[in-house]
C-alpha cells in the first residue's frame, strides 16, 4: 500500500484519507477550464495558455481562503478580459464536474461498514468542495474531524514547512494511514511524513511539457490510468 502497486503491508490501514479532485470527483478548475473541446477555454475560443495561467493564479488565490463562487468567476473574467456567462458556467459544471463512477464503491470499501475512519485531504475551494461533497454524498462516509481542506486551513499540500499534509499527520498516525492521491509531488511529501500511499487517478491528468504527470498542468490532456486501477485500489482497501 505504498507508491508502488503490489507492495505488501503487514496490516490493513486504520484510517483512509482520500484526495478529492481526479480521485473521487473530477478536478474542478482543470476540467472546467481546460477539457479539450468542452472546457471554458475552447468554448469561448480563448488562448489555451492564457486560460491555463489565469486558472493557476485564481486557484492559488481561491483555494487557500473561504470565498463565494461569483467572486472567482468575476476574477477569472477580469484576468481573461472577457465575459463568462453564468449559463455557460452552469453547463460546464453539469457536464464536467462529475463524480468518479467508482467513488461509492471506493468509499464503502474504505469505511469497512463504518468500522474504519475515512477522511479527505484536498487542495480545494470552499464552493467546489461543497458541490463535490454533495455529488458524492460524502456526509455518509466521512469523519468530519478528518477533513483537511486548503480553503479552511489557509495552506495547501505544497505550502513550505507546515502544510496541509503536516496538519493531517498531527491528527492520525501516518504509518497506519493510507493516503490516496493522484499527484506525485503530494505523494512524495506524504511518504516523507511516513504515510502509506497509493497513486490513483480516475479520469485524466494534465501533464507538463516533458509528458510527466506532475500536477503542474500545461493544458495537455493525457488519457489513461496513472498508478493503480479502480479494481486494484478496491483490492487494496478490502485486503
């Protein structure tokens, strides 16, 4: 249950922590803005690199503080120098902000019929987390004391020093906690804290120019599974 599929652990983890974007639900800003053909950038005929950079700047700002969603779209509109119609935003969310079809089975397996605590460790905005949580029915599965969100804590997984994962490590025993995440940089940081990790992505990843799925999106979409499959992850959670 570490970064290399097939590695064995002596005992089942006592706690499961899930990342949210691209693990249990589609990644919000990347999927809404950058999905080829149907994302906001292509729908409005905008330069892809400009959308990418504006999306990154807005994510860095809005994912580490409480905010209302209209504020986000207003700021993105300002940075892109174009109007973003509310109806388009609604259409994008209905089509692209989707739950992983395997999420229910993964959460059920993680909770072990309610006998094992399940939590979330996510870089996320307050408004998108609420929507993702509703789509996933997270209230049924998640221990509210194990929800670690960048928007509530004011820090992210990449914050130097004491970041989101360091805070999570203060509330669980990392060596008996399994962290399910799609970004390699976050997995490396978790492993440095002695978390057990699994790399899993349900839909797609945005790669850097070298073709390495890194979490630093270039806007190039790479389809396929990174890390274990849903079936392999289920086996890990129930094993």
